[in-house]
C-alpha cells in the first residue's frame, strides 16, 4: 500500500527532525503540515526528507489535517497514518498498523492508549474516558480511545466523508462520520510517551468546541 504519514505541527523544531527520520526508516512517506509555526519546524522537516505544506498562520489541527488529507487524495496514496509531532506517538507502531490494515475489511484503525499499563496523566485519562463513551454512543460501536490522533485510514474513508471542523474536535468528527458511512472502527493497543509536554488543548475553549460539535451532530 502506498502510504503517507501526515503530521500537523506547531513549533516542533526540537523533535520533528528525528521523528521524520524514524518514520521514513519504516518505508513510508512523511507529510508535515506546519500550522504557522514561529520556529524552524518546516525547515528542519524538509531537511530530514519530509514533504512540507505550510499554513501562513495558525489555523488549527483540524484545518491542517484536512489540508493533508486533500494532498493524500490528490497524490494517489492508498493509506494515510496520522501522528502528532511532539514525539508522543512512537513510529515503531507503524508496521503494526500496516499489518493490521492488510485485512480487506479494515478501513480505519485507532490507537488505543487506555490499557492497564497506560502512563497517561490522570486528568487526561479521565477526560478521554468520558469523551470516548460519548463518541462510542454516537458511533454505535465501542471505541476505547476516541481522542488518540495516532490512526490509520484507507483512501475509501477520505473519499466517503466530508469534514468541516478546524480544531481538535476533528478526532471525534472523523470517527462519527466514518461510523455513519458504515465503516467498522478498529483499535490497536499502543503505548505513548509523556514527557511533561504542555498540551495544546485549551480545556475551556476546546471543551466548548466539542460540545458545539456534538450538538451539531445531534441536530443534523
């Protein structure tokens, strides 16, 4: 499968070079969508072999992923893997995603960080549990870790769903729209690295965006 890893980034100069090299060692392409970074994220990514698209200003994770997905569709990739750019997601799992995806009926796979050995910060763990229950309800299927950004999708998903969100709620939107389009959502156990990174999620603003998105889903 012709595969590209899409990574939306914002000020990840310190970690992006090594991450790009590790991903490329797995035999897949890398697309960095730089979301208006104020540092040299785009330059470092390009020097290390990534394709780079750059937003002129910070437009949000959702906008950056949608731009990346457009690139995927237009350039004939059969599979896309999304990851975060802060080093939290480990490239060692890329072959596991691809192996799982060889099954004909598997179209979307979401990483599951919620296992018994999870080292996720407690507040984030509990918040994710609640949000995953809500998303599972709307998808009518169990999704243990609905907010994990480490996931694989085949081109059939991108060709079938239309996305509109611009920020972090895109993780939920993808799942709900995929489920409504009739796709089974699979999960793959993974471990993530937490090094005390400051989350880009605004607990108030992004919660309000999530609620607004859920209300839009309900009343569509």
